[in-house]
C-alpha cells in the first residue's frame, strides 16, 4: 500500500529523472518533431514540485489531479494536454482512496491510457507514448492476474515499456508533428514513449 508521502517522493524522483534526461529527450524530439519535449517536460515537473511543496493534499487523487492540472498549464506542445489528462484520469479512477494498492495503481493507469487515447485521438502503432503505455499496462495486469508480487508486476511493466520504445523505432509516425516527416521518422524512438518509460522505471525503483 502506498500513502501520500510515498507517492510524493515518487513524483519528486520522476521530476528529478526528467530533469536529468531533458537534453536526451529533447534530442529524440529534435529528430522527428519540435525538439522541445525534454525542456517542456522538465519545466512542467519542476512546476509540479513547487506546487506540491506547499499543497494540502488529503488523498492520492488530489495529488494526481494537481499534477495533471499543473502539467496542462505549464508543458507546451502535445505533451502537456496528454500527460495532464493522464494524471487527471488517474485521479478520477482513485476517487477517495486514502492509500494505493497495486490493484488501485493498475486501475489508475488504465484510466491514464484511456485519457491519452481520447485526448490524442490515437491508438497503438502510431509511434506515440501509447506504444509504451499500453503494452506495459497489459503486462502488469497479466502478471497481477497470475498472482505475482509487486516487484514482478512492475518489472513486467518496465520491460514491456522498454520493448515498446524499441518498437517505435520500427514504425512511421502518423500522429502529431512527427507525422509530418512520415517514413523518415523510422529509425527514431518516440520521445513520449521514452519519458513514460522513465517514469515507470522510477515507480519501480521506489516501490521495490
């Protein structure tokens, strides 16, 4: 079970990781789109850290809602609305839960995936963050259904997300700015799928 304190720590670790990787993420984005994914995401998560430091958070849903709203208002490009919607949908899935179980986390992530699909009018196979999100969620749900422990479930998710990132190198982008270069996007990994995978890696590190 995860309480607010633990989730706050994880969000902080995610913010630090995105900041550390912002140049790498920006380089990935520069190859196929506007070249601002890392910079924008880093700015957004720094704003998240500031907001959370002085916020009175009662339940995890409030925390995720604040993260989502902050990302929408501070992250430029497509990433802000997509990640913002993902976190706000996680909040809706959790409602008034005071602690997060592994099952709660998976339900919240399911809401995040549906939010990204809806907001981006996209699905898998289009070289987006969904190519990491969807397989990671499916892998974690399968591991959970088999009765595996939290460590094994999260490991399955991270491994599937990494494979999803590799998969994005093999396909052409059909959504967003990257779709403008079409076939020339093949060979490059999607920055959104990469940043999502980094976030999940931080969750795994913190929990297990």
